[in-house]
C-alpha cells in the first residue's frame, strides 16, 4: 500500500528545515521530508572554515554551472548549492543579514498582503537567538537560530573599518536593526565555533518528535497530480539509478528545493510555459509561464590588494601556522578554523539611485586565486567584494531536458540592465577608495585586481565582466504575486496559482531581490508559511511609532 503522510516536503534545506520543525509541533501531523543529498555528517559542514572545502564537494553540493551571459565575458560562472540536510545553509558563508525595511515593503506593494516589514519582522525575531548587541524591537533572544558577531579582532579589519569611517561611512552597531547603512564586523550563524545550519537549528530537533520521517538520498523526480490537485511525489530511493518510490500527501505537497531546483521540478511535473514544456516532450499539466522566469542574483567583482607588514589568512592556513590554529580551535573553538569567508560588512550608496543604500561591500584579510572563493593565494592579500543590492536584471531557470537528473539551464543575465552596470562600477570604485584609505596605508602594497591600469568607467566595467562571480543568492524563480500578474507563480499564501494542495516555500518565491544574503529571509519565509499551512493567525505586525 502506498505510504501516506499529511505533508510531503521536498528538500530539507533552509526553508524545508524550518517548515519541518513548525509543522511537527502538531503531534498528530505526519510529515515526510525528502532530501536528495546525504545526512549532514561530514565534519567540513560543521567546521566554519570547512566552507572552502564544501564549496566544491560534489557529495554535498549540486555544483551547478551557469550559462555564459552577455556580460560575463563568455564565462560560465560556477553556482554551488547545498545538497544535504540543511541545504545551502550547510555550505554557506554563515552571514546573517536580513535586508532593509524597504525590501519587504516593496513585496507588499507588489500586491502581497502580509509581507511588509512590520509583518515579517516578528518572524525574523521568533527564529533567532541573538547573542550580543541588539535592540529588542528588532532582535529575538529565544529562537533556535543562534546569531553571534564575528569574534576575530584583526588589525586589517580594524583598519578597513577606520578607513570606511574616514570616507564618511559610519560604524553601525547592528545592521539588522533600525538601519542597515554603515560598517561593522559581520553577524554569523555560528555557535561555539560550529556552524548553525538550518538543519542543526530546526530539522534535527524536530526529528526527535517522532512524527517526522526524513529520507536522505531521495531525489524527487516529479509531483503527482490528480486533476489540478497535487497528491504526492515520486522519488528515486538512492538517487541516480535508484528504485522509484511514490509517497502521498493527504494535505499538501510543499516544494522547498531552492531557487534552481523548485522551478525545475515544477517544469518536470508539467507546470510551466506550455510551449517550452512541449518542446522537451513534457506533458503540460498546468500552464504557468512565470515558472523559472525572473531569476535574480547579486553579481560581485572582488577587488584584491597585496599586503605588506602584516600576516593575512593566506599565510596562516599553511604549515605550522595551521597546526597552531587547529589546536586553538580544538581547545577554545576560536581562531582561523572558526572563521567565515568574510569578516566585515559595509553598506553604502552608489550615488546612482536616490533610494536607501544600494551597495554591499565585504572585507576579508585573505585573497583567492582568480578572485573566486575556493582556493587561497600564497602571497599576503586582502579582498573587497562589492555588489549592487537590488539589481534589475533578470534571467531564468529552465529544464534542459525531460531527464529529472539533468542540471537545469541557469541564465542569470547579470548586468543586462544599464543601472546594474553603473552601480557595480560605482561599487568597484568605492572598493578601491576603501583599500587605499589612510588607515590601511601601512599594510597596502598595491592593487592586484582590477589593477592601476583600470581607471575609466568602461575599464572598470570590463574588469567586472572579466572577474565578477555570484554571491550565491539566486531567488525569484517562482515569484509571489497576484493571480493577474503574468509573472506570478504563487499567491501570497505561497499556493501555486491554479493548482490545489501545492505550495512553494523557499528563496524562489521572493518577488524581488532584497538587500541581503538570502538565508535569513528564506528562514523567515518558511516560518511565516508554517502559520499559513497550519491555519494559524499570523503573528501580530510590529507597530512602529510613526505608524501609530
Ligand atoms: C556557497 C554559498 C554561500 C552562501 N553564503 C551565504 C551567507 O553567508 N549568508 C546567507 O544569508 N546566505 C548565503 N547563501 C545563500 C543561502 O544559504 C540560501 O539562499 C538559502 O540557504 C536558500 O534556502 P532554500 O531553502 O531556498 O534552498 P536550499 O537551502 O538550497 O535547500 C534546498 C534543498 O532541497 C534539496 N533538493 C533540491 N532538489 C531536490 C529534489 N529534486 N529532490 C529532493 N531534494 C531536493 C536540496 O538538496 C537542498 O537540500 C550562500 C549559499 C551558498 C551556496
């Protein structure tokens, strides 16, 4: 007999983990969670500096490659994605950054009721256990997700922040508080020197409840429909070459496969643009042209300077130094191995738009070969990555074929909009000014990338085209919006338009890119969705003084 659950959740990533936790609070509810990847046992997942290893580790990473775009100099940019319990939160850079008030207010203005900043703030708070500074209006203290502040006080980081102040950028005690703008050490999902993934914070505690069945190496290949109602899913037990299995959902199928895989799975199941599906021989179940369209991401060139008179992480991770650091981590849970790939965050204006700060810059006292995270350079270096917070360019995710195991076509169309090109160039120029600021002068040897020959806007743009990479923030491929918006895939309850028993809950439902890395807001989306699914009243919106 076919196994039947109340809910089948596809993907145990950031969103899937939160959903599992919240839905399983109702003891009589039975939940099946299907995850294509393995359990999250690998030590590199839990050791923060293990980021650099999992970045390319195919056993826990989908390791996609994007299509070359018109502004990527013919390059196909690498796109890692977590494939294990915790999903991308198990391989990400640990940064905790929610975004600006205006981001969520814009979602609401697009016709999504209940998604303005006052509505979503209570969920951000409910999820987190902030350790350290934070105004109680904005920060939570009792959630499962521990958020700490970088505890590595590095002279180069300090000099970078002083450099920012010398350029008129103020220090900000909490970029997740009232105002994002300014410079500070970053906030991280790290506790006692170990990664706080969504699996650790939400999924694993839920598994102890007894009403949750988490299946790993379970690659979902399609959603099963009866008419317009989703009633279950098909998956391959053991992944590629595995045994096909079906499970049923009494109440709902919830798709939390992430911004690349969720639209792919909808298309494989016959939901999408009819012409495109038919061209791959996929039978059309439901015409919904917005599926996979609208992909957005942050595009970041990384400016690198050579460093003198001080050690950088490049040298610390070699030879005897590494042993010293390993010992330090083993005894104190601090030091190099507890570090995230970026340490200082800076939010500022490009001058190209009149809205709130539109640039995000990160600083690391380290540098990577070819400017791509994954392999540190041998000589001392420091890096400023800079990106536009709210790009306008949009791309797509489309099936390559009807084969569910084939990677999807990912075209982000970075920089196709002129505004995006202007803001990215402004970001690189600010990165140069920051690296050349007086407080960093004792350590600054020379600029390696883009290099002194790059002076004009066109030269900066050419450099950005040559070396920019993803910041790993794909979203907006199953956008939330009203039924009459032709791009919309889900309504503001995250139900797929025109179908029953099916929701999408993950980073793909964002209608528009936000001014942040996407983990925090994806967790928030899932927490808010859990109240909708359980039929509970939404948390009370925060009343700010100016709204009274
Ligand atoms: C290298 C990297 C660094 C990042 N750094 C940061 C950072 O520092 N801070 C931050 O806020 N954000 C960061 N991000 C982004 C952030 O982690 C993601 O935006 C967020 O985790 C997305 O959550 P999600 O639930 O949408 O998808 P995911 O967490 O990716 O979860 C999707 C899950 O679904 C599973 N799945 C997919 N398809 C199937 C299928 N067919 N069958 C079964 N299972 C399936 C996947 O294996 C995965 O476990 C980073 C991401 C990466 C990859």
